[in-house]
């Protein structure tokens, strides 16, 4: 009768394997730090870019808000039309590069009785301040809009995101999460920007699972800008979350030949 095999002790990890594991961990950590820094720079530079498309988006939101107020309060139509003319004049100055003149043109609206006009003026002044490098003033102006319960909700949400972005390095991660939690949801217009900040706050707290989950949701959001989705997909992958739904789309973004990849994937010879 054959004897049962003796229990084989577990193999001792080789020094070479341990060295490779440590090297890979160090490489992953370095990559995370690089991406973290890129995210921070992108947030701070957002209002330092040329006033073109961001202002057009803001103008569209502003005009929509004005339309609602014109319908709601017809008796003040003349005053509102005058406010909109001031805003258009200020935008013309800003687009022409006359930032100081634009700020001065907006000043009367910062004390307007119309909450929509006041919020639009303060948001534009905050953008100008950020463009000029005065981040403290920009954060203060954004805060005035964010804390004004009479301002349109879209303005309050956007102002909150911008203020937190400017103050991110000085805020505790828990405060960032608390202030943006209601905005960092998929059905909010500013989910991408707010979600990225909240995910970074989770990462600073050491909650890699929550950060990876949120980055994955941003990567799959059709409403988020493509550059933000790409960055979120990279971060999610680094944190062990698969955020790729369409492989061909990702390869196309990376400049790969998707047709060749598809052929190789099916095993068809050319």
C-alpha cells in the first residue's frame, strides 16, 4: 500500500520576485503621483485658459436664467433687458482681452436686485480674477454666488465647484467631499468636474475603492468632456477599476489602428 504524500511546505518567495514586486509598487505609486499632479494643474489652469468656449457656456446658462426671470417677473422686463445689455457689453470687453474694463463694466450688476444678473456678473468677475492670478479674490467671488440662496441653482453648483477647485489644497478631504457630494452625481450638469475633485479627496483620505469607483463613473459618463473621461479612465485603471466599455473608442483616442486590432482579435489573416 502506497504511503500518502507528505505535505509540501509553501515555496519561499525568491529575492528576485520580492524585488520585482517592490519595483512594481514603486512604479504604480509614482504614476499615481504624476496623475494626481496633472489633475491639480488642470483644475488650477482651467480659469487661466483663453476666455472662449467656457465663457460661451456660461453665457448660455446666463441667458437661460434671464429668460426664466423675464417670464417670472414681466414688470421688471426693462431693468432685466438693461442688465443683459451690460452683460453682453462686458463679455465683448473680456473677449477682446480688456479684462479690467470688463470687470468695471460688471460692477453695477454685482449689487443688482436681480439674483440671476448678480450671479452672472460675480461669476464673470471671478473668472477674470483667476485669469489675472488673483485666486483668493476669485474664490471669494465664487463663494458669494455659491452661498446666495436666491441665485439660480446652476450658478450655485458651478460656483461651488470652482471655489472648491481653487481652494482644494487648503481644504480637508472630508470638507471637499461634504461640499461637493450633492453635485458629484451623474445627473448633475457638473458631475465630471465635481466628481473628479471628490475622487481626489477620497484618494487623499486613502479610500482607493471609493476613488476608483467614482473615476470609473466619470469615465463612462457621456456628458463629461472627452479629456476628463480619458483622465478618469486612466486613474480608474491605476486603482484597479475597469472603466473601459468600448475598446475601439479607447484605441481611437490613443491613435491606434482599430481596424488592424479588430482583425488580429478575430484571428483573420491578411
